[in-house]
C-alpha cells in the first residue's frame, strides 16, 4: 500500500492500493487492479478504468469519470460526475457539482 500525505505535483496512475491524504496537484487515473482511497484533494480530474476501485472521501476539484470500475463518493466533487459504465454510488452527504 502506498500512502501520500504530502503534496504531489503532476498526474499519477494508480495500479495498486494507494491512499492520498494530502494534495495531488494534477489528475489521477485508476487502472485495472488499482484501488484509490482519496482522503485529501485532487486539484484536477479523476478517471476510473474497468476493474479499478476508487473511494472519494475527500475532494476532487475537477471531473470524475467512471469508465467501468467501482466508484464510491462520500466527499465532494466540484466538477461533473460522469458515470459512463460500471458502478457509481454516492452517500446522501456527498456534494456533487453536476451529474451527467
């Protein structure tokens, strides 16, 4: 498991179990077999590919696109949630900017 509680500048690809508790100044792509737990902030976009899992407990300031993975939102998405395929769930307390 990889845990990041600091500041990361640039885009990342998540292929294993990763927790972001700090700030990612960029976008993240979660690929098949990857599991992202976001407790911090992503300043751009988040994309979940088929076979990937993402839990948004923190804040995504851009858009979130589910292309066939499992997405759970209990935090905040300032942009648009695009549930193209896969499973997208959000809690009643989640804050979503737009739903497409």
